[in-house]
C-alpha cells in the first residue's frame, strides 16, 4: 500500500501512519526483536482503538473489536527504521471529503497520544473539537484504554533512554515519545482512599462510568471514573449534581475517591468509590 494521504482503495480511504524509531540500536537499522515486537504490538493496539473511536465514537478496550476499518503493516523501507502502517477506512460518508476524514483522524491520534502522557494540546479540526465536546466520557475512556498500549510502545526506551519514537504522517511529526514521556507513563501512582471530598459534577453521560467533577480540594475540574461498587442511588446523586451545575445551583456533594497521579503528584483522574 504505502499510499499518500487521501488515497483510495475501491472507494475506501487509506490513511498512512509511520512509527519512526531513532537512537540506540536503531541507528544500525535494526531493532532488538523482543523490544521491537512489544513496541509494535502496542502501536497496533493504539491504532486499532483510536481508529474505532474515530469511526464509531465509542471506546473499545480490545483492538480486535475494531469495526469499519482495516489496518495493514506495509513493507519496511531502507535508510531509517520505520514501521509503515496503512489504515483503510471502509465505506466513508460520501458527502465528507477524504481530506477532512484524514486530517480529523490524524488530529484525534495526536490529541489522544499526547494527552495520555500529560501533553494536552488543543484539537485542530472541527471533527475532533466536536467529538471532545459531545463525547468527553468516551475521550476519557479512550485515554484509559490506550494507556497500557502506549506503555508497550515505549518498550525500546525502557531498554535505552536515548531512543526516541515518533508517530508521523507524510512529511509531518504528530507525536514524539522519549525518556520524559516514558517516565510520565511508567511512574503513575494511586493515592490511598480519601473520604468526604466536596465537589460538583460538570460533565457526565448516564450510560457511561466516565465524566468530570470540579473538586474543591484541587480547585479544578478533573476526569472521574465510577467504580463498580457505586450504587444506582449514588449515581442518581451524580446526575442531580450535573443538573444543579447546569442550572447554576450551588449545591455540593461528597465523594470518596482514589487519585491516579503522575510522578510529580499531579492528578490524572480520580476513581469514585462512594457518593453522598
């Protein structure tokens, strides 16, 4: 395949993506087999999960659940250590141009792959801006679901901290992972259970475990995930809090939580264990 952006295959749209490995043994145009296979597997899962989210606006956990597209590994080129991937989107909407679909996909891939390592950037396309605004719980779940694949993608950096891994489109870098992003995603820690924290819900989807709350303790809004032990009645309290927030009613609720934090102690998200 190895096609340029916006090429087509029998009415489908082909989106080429490259993983570019630099530094360490990659300068000899070779890869450690074990590290390379783990990294490629992580990259494959990232692309499958993000592609499905882009097409279907839902977050899957298993890469094999991808619907609406196919992903191929292309033949390697000499000169630099690249993994060349072609994403084939089947049956694109006829009224949407290939350029809009392609640019939107690259934008979502860039946004998610940066956000999961703490590099939050603004989306550049209308498609991704709308997806974030309408489907923020999906975006939060998507970040959770690619966290382990992104760790696997970093595997060569674990072995040699001079290695840099890039995700690229034609003639343009989208994401760069290095020893700093490896440290970020490898040193996440969970806090002990904290009780009775005051908050109000700012975003949620009643069909999802994900949303956002303004946490008074931190004086900012953070993503949350509701754990399995939270009852239906407690979920109704979350829903009412969102209604109060939207109606500008200054009512607070209490939650018991654990925090997921990076190595600097910054909160990535919280897990809710009780609502009252």
